[in-house]
């Protein structure tokens, strides 16, 4: 099933909703980075959040999510934009922990709770917007819920999930964000809270093959889809970009690389692609300096 995202409204415009299926994207990231199931779940949840938050942007706007919880996974980094493109990585893709007390992947144990969730938005202004909140859960959905409440003053319900098979392949990944806007009555809020308490895990609904619109209909009444778009993994690295990075090192460091290794090997954090520059390539770069 294809990866895609929908934007919707409900209850006469007093609810804003987003939902995303990112199974293919998360599976590709897992394969590229060789992540354990726990690391896959942590990265995949952040990717799902990034895609939905990217859908809140416009035009060329983009954002970066930085999760630094102090746990053994290290930092989680996800870039996303308004066009539905996303990339991401974790510092330690091999982190592996026993299942938690509920018998599930211990994402909170891997992420940690002694740190911060940082959101950086490039809105085309002179300075990017920066939001930061302490990590309160490490399970991530609760942390993004807290972020929306504290940094954007928008009460929200966030669900994020990744289901990993016994062969480490990703069988379901995605999430939803339900945001409560001004004008809702107490009864309407109670109705939404009741529906949220009744639905099962987002991964179960995705694995069943439910369409995103159907999932949102289970959460809030009168859902009206405003837009649907594909979401994709896309890295901006290229041999040309890496060459510019090497040029920025300067003559002395490039000559040192040639003398010590006879080559330069650069690996992209986001996609794990390797770019090899042999002695001849480095010589050509030196001639540009």
C-alpha cells in the first residue's frame, strides 16, 4: 500500500486533523541504516510526526526535529518539508533493549527522558523558529502532544506507531494528529476524548489496511478531507554536494587525506550512501583551489 498523508477538518472547522501512512518510508530507512526493531520504532515514530508537521507548512518551508533524550539511541534527527519529503537517522541504529513491562518495544528506554525535543522551522524568515520542550515520556507521541500544548498552545492528540515483523521488516508505520481549535464546547471535547479512548493502536488500524479517512472518521465526526498527498523518502545529498564539502576543508586537509589514505570516503548520515573520491578525484579538487 502506498505511503500518503491527508489533511482534514471536522466539527464545523473546530477540529484540524492529519493522518499519515509511512510504512514504506520507515522500512526503507530501516534497511538503509540497519536499525534494530527498537531503533526502527523510535525513528519511524519521529518520521511520522515530521511528515504531519511538514504538512502544516507551506511552499518551501521545512523543519527539523531533534530528539535528544539522553538514552542509548543518542540523537534522532528528522528533516521534513511541505512537499511530503522526509529523511532521518539515529546516532546508534544498533541499540537493542529487552521488551518493556507491557511486552512491547522499549522506545522510551532507548530514547531516554533526560533531555529535550527541539523543533526548528525554516519559514523563509531571517531567523528560523525554534521550539523546545523537555521530554516527558520518551514514547514520543506524548512528547509531541506536550510540544503542541506548550509551544504552540494548541491542545492536540498525537498517535504514532511502528510495527516491526520478525524479519525486521516494517509492516505498519504512521500516525495521526487531532488538534482542537477555539469554539469547541465541553460536550464536543468529551465526545472526541471518548472516541480517542475507544480506538485501538494506530498500527493495528494501518495493518488492517484501513484508509486514513476511515481512521479519522473513527476519531471525530463529520470529517472533511481537505487534501491528500504522497509522502516519500528523499535525501538531498549528492556527489556534487559532497565535493563542495571537501573543497571547504581547504588545501592542507585534502593533501593530508591524499597522503594518509590516498582517498576520501564520505557517508551521508541521512541515507547512508557512500561517496568515494580517489586520488585522481582529490587531485582534481585541489586544482579548483
